[in-house]
């Protein structure tokens, strides 16, 4: 339970927002605070309706209709020259060839604040409950929380917007200038040509070969959105389920918030505020004092200090104080930031409060969402082939080791069909991690080792039922490739050490291998498994240099080990490898550290079999435990390091972590899709030719 972050709401209330309390004006649709930072998508401006505006693509002129909503306007030159007005603007000269105008360009400040109703609505509980990926991720991370995005791109977009607002308040300018390639240019203001337009207008300065785009006012949209976001965040929370609601308490909240909203609307009149700003009569101190009191009655106690700072910034702008218009803009910006944090606090509290319910219903919900996504009668050919192939492999292997069973092994053909399906899925997931599908549509678009778990990649060659785990499978595949590459480098070290048969008593100690593992990881500074991928020329060249450095380090350590044994004392200084040993190591690396080399396939399969045995030990048998999706697995049942094949002992930690993560994924996957796999039409297609 979140204590400090919990909003000031009755604990019996659900955390579900409603839109019926106060009707609001429509809101823009920019990026979400929980999604990847991106520019606001605003309408493109079509210039083809003006014959004097030429473009470099004549085909586009005929194929793109003129937009009646966004016509360009140009104004006659006047003698007034505020800011950097260029005196040589000539609107009679034809506009030269230039790229199409795109108002979604990051160089053009947005018309609306990045924090608005549309972005915050994505944090509503209704949106959370309807988000399959989010609910699925919650099963893997009990402490999953929403956080405000803080990427550089979002900060830049936000700073540009607020600078544009401050500039408009200071001198009324809404201009932004570009060169003919639509790159930023020193500002040439054309505001003296007329009042602020209602739609974007373009002016060309022929001597300086620059374009000035004059945007509509941002003040009125900001004021409207500011008020609506404030009312949206503080509105009462209603319930979609009687379990989490007290009708009497909710009715009281609705009445109190309705009165509060009416009071705020009576004080916050966007049209009146805009007039006062125009005549420099607006005093924000009184309004922000009321807003601060309102926020404190709703926000978590940890937000009180930020609210006080916002109110003090607004008080500094009162008449007779030293505050500036920039300070007033800062107060509005801080208030919107606080409102976003409040909405995040509420969403996180909702998430944690309903987590038991979300876990309990995860299996039914995900299966229903999957069927709804694929549609009735949708093909599951990839999934059927995937499980059928794994079942054939298990039939051919006949027995599977299991340390917890009396016989210490499982005879696959003698198992009931449900348990065969269960083991087949475990085998299929393990094979999918160690041997991911490859193809032009996959390999060229999805770099395996550069995908985080928060990414939702499109993997058309993967089984249909793994669509919510695509990113996790890619991450696990990267870890499996790393373990294989490390296994190969350690094998190279052993071979170099024992390449001289004159000393049969020579041994390699475990501390030496652990130390070498650390040095290899420090040198690579990235995933070792990249050597098994077909990347770009730059990536391949970078990896080739890293591989040479690793091989040199391995050869040097091998030389040190041999030399210290001969001298009966440890080497005090690094010994450079002789030319013969270094060339041997480089030839070995060139031959084997590449995609689909016979040695890499053999060692990968060896690690895969060990991981599969540990996954079976962690997850089988227990039909009931599969459905308990929120419970952790018992890692004590995994195979101990002594059970690893010879030569894998230094990889015990990597194999254990990979086995536990894969077991967790399989545990959740089977809890959702095992009922589907058990259906007669599906299971018959798997075992028909087994």
C-alpha cells in the first residue's frame, strides 16, 4: 500500500474517474506521459491552395487536396518593426521551392501544453483495465508503477512550448523562422503585418531566404486546458464494481466536488483573464491561492511543498511585487506538473489496490483479450507448429531428468495428454529463446539485443500466443546468446592453456575463470551475443574490434597461467602472448564466433538442454500452481551447480538466472493459455502425428 503517495480520498473509495461530473471541452491528443516521448501530432498545413506557393513535387500538388481549415495568409508590409523585423520582406515575390510544411515538426512549438486531458485520461483505471500489455506486465513486476516521462525529447518540446507562451505574453509574438530546408533560422518577426492569425500563416523574406511561420495565439487554449485539467484531476472517483465503492460516500464526494468545480469556474474565466493579460491588469496571486488550497485538499501530503512553491511564485506576480510574466508562466507550468503527479499518484494507488483482483482475473482476461484480438476462427498455425515440434523432440528424447521425482526422471510418452502439453510448452518456450525465428521481416527490423522489456515489438514469425511477451523473449534470447558467447570464450581460454602438452598437471582454477569472465564483460561493454547476429556494417566493424580485444586478453591470461605454472609462482606482470598463441586464438575466433558455426550451435544446444531441465524442475508438476500467477516460484528445486555439464560451472549464475526468468514466463503463459491448448481441436492437431 502506498502511504505517502496515496491521494487524500476515503480508503473505501475506488480509484476510478468519471467524466459525468463536469462536461468539458474537447482536448488535443498529444503524447502520453507513460509512453515514449514524441511530438504532438498537429494537422499538416496544405499550401497547395495558393498558386504562388510552389513545391518541389508537382505530383503532390495534384494528388493532395487543399485544406479549407488551414489556409495560408500573408499580410502587407507596414513601417512598424518590433523585434527583428526584416525590412525587405516582399510578399509579391514568388515563394521558392521548399520542403512541405509540417506543423508536427519538433522545431515548431506545440499549440497545447504537453500535459492535458487526453494524456491524463490514459491513466484512468478504465484505461488500465483495458490495457492487456499493462495487466500482463503487472504479473511480472509487483511494484510496477507509472512515472512521469523525463526524456530529453519531451523536455525539449515542453521547454519550446513554454518559451513560446512567455514570448507571446511579453511582446505578442508567435513567429518562428526557418530556412528553405525547414531548419531553424534566426527569428524575423512579422507580427507588425496584422493581428495574430486564427490559422498558421507563412511569410517569405527574399533577401535573407528565410520563411517565417506565424502561429495562432497559445494563451486562450492554454487557459482553457489548464482549467479543464484541474477539474479533471480533482473530480470524484466512482466505481465500476460495488466491492470497491460506498455509494453514500461517493455521492457526498460528487456533491462536494461539484460545488468546488462551480467555485473554480466562477473565479477562472479564460476570456476575462485573456483581456486582463492584454491590458496588463491580471493578478494571478488570488486565483493561485484558491487553486493551492484546492490541490492540498486532494493531493498526497508529499506534494504540499510543491504546491506552496507554486503559490509563492504566483504571489510574486502581484502588483507591486517584482514578479514578471515569465514567473506567472512558471507558476502555471508548475501547477500542471503537480496535476500530472497527482494523477500518477492516483493511478499507482489504483494499480496497487486492485492488484489482487487483476492477478486473480489475469488468465480469463488475457485469454478473452487474445480471442478478441485474433477474432473468431483466427489462425493459430504458428502456435500449433511451435508446440508440435517441441512435442516431437520430447518423444524422441523419451525421458526428461527431474530431481524432485522418486525416479529422478519423467517418461514423456507415458504421461497424460495435459501433462504432455504442459511439458511441450516448456520445451517450446526454451527452444524459442535459444533459437528465435529468423527471416527478412524479422532480422532486419528487430535487433534482438537492443530491446527493453518495456518495448512492444512486432514479431510476425513468433507464435501468436506470445504476442504480449515478445519483448521479454527477445531479452531472454539476448541473455542466452551472451551465455553461449561467454561459454565459447572460456572454452578458448582452456584450449590455449592446454595447447602445450608438456605439462599434464596444469589446471585452471575457478577463481581464474571468474576473473576472466569479469574482464571479458568489461572489455565488451555490450552484449557478447552480438557476434551471432547479422547487423549493419558499422555494428559488425565495432564488434570485430571488441572481439580482437577479448581474444588478446584471453591469450594474455592463458600465457600468464602457463608461465606461472612453469615458474612455480604467480606472474607479477602481464605477459604478452607469443605470436603463435595469438594467431591460433584469432583463427579460432574467426572460425567459431560467427552466426551458425557448428561449435556455437553445439554449445548453445548444450546450454539450452541444461536450462530446459532446470525450467522443468522449477515448474513441473503442479497444475494448481500454474494458475496462481502472482506467486513466486520456488528456485530451490532447480538443479545445483554440481549438476551442470563439465565446463559449465563458471556459467552457473547465468544459467540459474536465465532458468528462473524463463520459468516465470512459462508459469504465466501456461496459466493463461493452457485451457486453450487443452481444447480437443487444438490438442488433436498437436498429437495427431506424434
